[in-house]
C-alpha cells in the first residue's frame, strides 16, 4: 500500500502534450486496476505500436483511466486503485482519473433577512435593526467597509410595491452615514414560497416582485421554495433549478433581464472552498504520477464554474487538470438556462468560459444516473438516449479547436460511434463499455445494494475498439495522400463492425484491418508528422482572443518626447515584462509612433496579453501588480489614456472600443505581428471612416487568408490595427482611401532578461517609431 502522503513524488507524463493530429485520437479505457495488464498488453500489441515502435507512451496514445463505477455512477478512486494502476502502467501508459463528478459544496452563511410590511418604512425600530446588520461591516478593524447584501423579504401574497417606501427610508439612513456606500452595502428583495412552485400564480408573483424591485431601485431578487424532486434525488442541483424547472426558470430570467434585475437563489455556494476540495483530489492524482486529472463541476452555475476553473488551473500549473462539461445536465447562467435539448449551444458557451479561465483540455461526458443518457444520438432512432449527433460533436470540436481547447469525449460510446468519431479526428475518445463484458460482482463492490454485475474490459475488446479508432483516423487522414489505402482501411473497419456479434469472424477481420493499419501508420509518418517551430524557448502559450488589454496611451503633458522615450525604454517597458510575467503576462507588444503634429493620435499603443482575463484582475490584488498600475502615472496621463479588453467584432463598431476578429487562441509572442496606426483623412466623414474599417474587418472574418488573429480600435479621427500570422506576410492593410498612415511596422523581437533583481539598462527605442515584441519566459 502506498502512503496517502506524496512521497515519493512521481513525475507524470503530460497528457496535454499528446499530438492527436499526428497519432490519432487518444484512446482511453476505464478500470479500477484489475484489468490494467489487459489494457497495457492490448495497447502495445496494436498496429500503431507495431508500425512505429518502440513508442513513447505519449505517441502510443492509450490511457488507462482510473475509475470506480458503482450503481451511483462514477466515483473517485483511492489508495488501493492508485497502487494497482501504477503497478501496471506507470511509465508505460498515460494514466488519468476523474476525482469527482460532483463538487463537495458548502453553503455560505445566509445573508441577513428582514420581513417587510406596509408599516416597515415608518417603523424606526425596524429601520434600526436593518442598520444594525450593516454596523460590523461598516466599522471594521481596518476602517474600510466590507461588502454586504441585506435581503428584504416580501411574504407570499403581499404587494411587493411596499419595497419603494422602505427603500426611500433606508436610503435616507445611508445619507446619514448609518449604511455604507451603495456599491458595497446593497439591498435585495426576497420572496419565499412555502410549497413547490407549480402554478401560474407563483410565477406571476415573482415577475411582479422583479418589477417592484426595479421601481424601488433594487438590482436583485432572490427566490426560495420547496425543493423539486429532481433536486432531492440528486442531493441538490444548480442554483434556481432546485426550485424551478428549466422552462419556468427561462421565463423568469427573461423577465429579470427586461426589468434589469438579477434573479438569484436564496442560498449561495462557497465556491472557493469547493475549488479547494477539487484540488485535493487532483493533487493526489498528480503526486501519484498520473498524466491528468478530470474534475466535474456539478452543481455549479456557469459563473461559479468560471471561478473554480480559474483557481484550479492556476493551482495545477505545469500539469493537466481537465474540467468536465456534462451533456446530460442543464447549464445555468446568470441570464439563461440551457436544457439538454440546447446542448450544442450550451457547449460552446461553456467552452468559451473554460478557455477564458485557462483550460486547454476539457471532458464531455454524461454521468447522470437518475436520467441516464449517452453522448451520441442516432438522429433516426426513436427514444434514443443520446444527446448529440456526430455532426453536432464535429461542430463543437471545430469550435473548441478554434479557441484552443482539446476535447475528450466519453459517455457510452459504441464501437461504430467510436469509429465515426475517430474519422472526425477528435482529440480523445473514452470507450469502456464497448471493450468490456459482464463479470460477477467482486469483493470491492459487494456492499453496493443495486449492482448485479460489473463491466470488465477484455483484451480482444480493447484491441478491437483501439483498431477501429486508429482505422477511423487513418481512413480520414490518408484520404488525399493514399486514397486506395484509406478506402481499404474503411472497408475493413466496416467488416469488423459488421462482425461484432461473431467472435471468430471478428478475430479474422481484426487481423486484416491491423495489417492495413500498420501500412497506414508507416505511410503517414514516413511523410513526416510535422512540428511546431517556436520563436522562443519553451512551449507556445496561446491565450483566448479577448485576454488582452488594448492600451492607447497619452503621455503626461509636461513630458517631452526624449523623456517619454527614455522613461518607456528604461523603466516602464522593462517593468511591464519583468513584473507582469509573474502575474500571468504571456505577450507584450508595445509601439511608439514617430513624432506627429496630429494630437489626436495616441503617444503609445500596446497589446498586453494575459493567460486569462482574471489573471489581469488578480494582479491588482498583489502589491507588485498595484505598483505596476501606479507606475503608469510616471509616463501616461491616465485620465486621457484608455485600456480595455476587446470584444468579438459583429459587423458594427463603436468609437474608441477595441475588437478582435477571430475567436482563435493565439500565442502573439511567436509568429509575425504587424501594426498600422493611421489618421482619418480630413475629407472623409467619421461615419464613412468607420464604415470602411468595418467593411475590411467583415471581409477578413469571411476570408482571413494567412491571418490567425487581428485586433483593432477606431476612434472618430484615428485607427490602430494589429494583425498576426504564423509566418511573415506582405498584405496591404487597405486603409488608404480613408486614412493616412502615421506608423506601419512589423514587430521586431527583443529578448528581455526575466529578473527584476538583475542589472538591465533597458532597450533603445527608435525615434522614427518602434514596434517591439518582447521575448521572455512565461511562468
């Protein structure tokens, strides 16, 4: 038995480094350890291993997934399973595990609640009791007010318009200094129903409360009622779904948006503590040498999941922590609820959130055992329990690839589905049930009251499904270079699928397919799998397209140009790289245009990329980050300067608002970056100026050519435009009809020493204008 303590630490294989475009989808089989040797032997007897051996486990592309499957569903593994799995697979296969489908959640202490009546506004004792609730948060040990929300409870059947008079009285107390600033000390309405919400009267009452809250100046209405059966059977679900079904919740969220009021559940989860319980499981997997750890986020809302993913990604840097999206579970956001019928739409919303929080690999699965579902839906099958068609999965995977997320797919995938998914060249496929047969319940699960049999992978089952995954990939990948071999692989894979119920015939068909697969792998890798060439040491660090501060700087009025260049070159620019890299800076591309009499043009522009948006905000919680922010005043008039995250361009633009053209995640420290800074021609009206720019942006979105990223910002009188490509290109920006170029340049790459404590004189900025792409090690 291994110790629960992390000694000795085993350096894991990094699943994130697996190249599925060269070696096909990662193939994973789940087991608690008893079938580990079977999976290992099947993997190393595969056609890929024969053709390309000896193979590193990262090229072999087979993972042993540690899993305990009970009648309650997938549950975490423990010391015995870690021992059994490592004894077989350590250093030979990638090992993964899911540390929990469900988050170990705790409720935060309930917010103060005060019943409101028609007499409350004139009841001084009532007002004093509300004021008293704020007192500890107003007079704190350091003298700085702490935020607090107090809920004003309107009873069922009561006219919610009483809130207006009450709020007028409480705002008067705020003016007297008894309650803190409105941005810290806030009020919300609360409506509680004694029974389950089932009827129109209850929904109408909530809508009336939303409207009354808006009239009273409140920004939030919380609701509570008897739990729904769906919640009781699952020990709680996501937020308001505990008391409302998806149709009811969507109706009320729509009403809340109309009223510009946030609708919330009475009880709030302690998300940061939940994230820490996830981390303990992931850290256990890491110190046991596993290649990755998957983690579920049920029953968190989208916004709560974002907080957890951001923290976990930061805490597990240098390893592979994989958040899970569950296709059989509604996705709840602050403004929308996506039921299972809208899974494809929900998946894209969730992926964008996860990537923005730093995730680069995700798991899609269907673990709910109350209403069992499967990943793949047969579009022509009646009452099929699947959720997504293969075409929908392909569209989701394409979107995920665009924004920089690799997806592992799981959930009752059959042999035929595994083959079809592999033809789509997905990143990874978990297929256990199709590799397994039924065995008697073993001692490990004998106390489970609802388990009649166990699933145990067989060697032939693993070899068969692995061959089909290889066959799907190679038949698609070789389609152009060797169509005859690709067609032969496709035919033989079809024959193996058709022989599924005939063991003897299946063995014959598998041997025939494997012979073609060996040829296919040698044909593919004889031509070279390709590699990524980086301009800097270390792996590339693509970040979400909107995780960048677009800075338009105006110098301090008293600062002459020589002083401006000197301060930027010796203090501000080096400090940005050396300081902010500690807080998640991944790329820094500042530019100083040549001296120009046009005062409308900014004095400096910069793209400042962070690992995630939240990394930028988190930096401000640290002394170093705040010091960096204060350093801007050394050079820039911050009241006149602007810095924003860009939004995706959707056809129309607003003045002085930055946009990005593509969702693709890109590493701007590598490749080629080009800049255009221009002033509007006097004879061109501002509306025509922006219309021309919007036209160019729209055309590039439709046909980007060699560009993989572009960011721009247009004011009434000027434009700044950045674009990125993997390799240098020559392309006319196309702004001549509406603008005169003040500065146009390709970024020069300049290495920056990383240490703040080592002597560094700074850089030299060109008087004629300079655009620099700083090269530094990312943390």
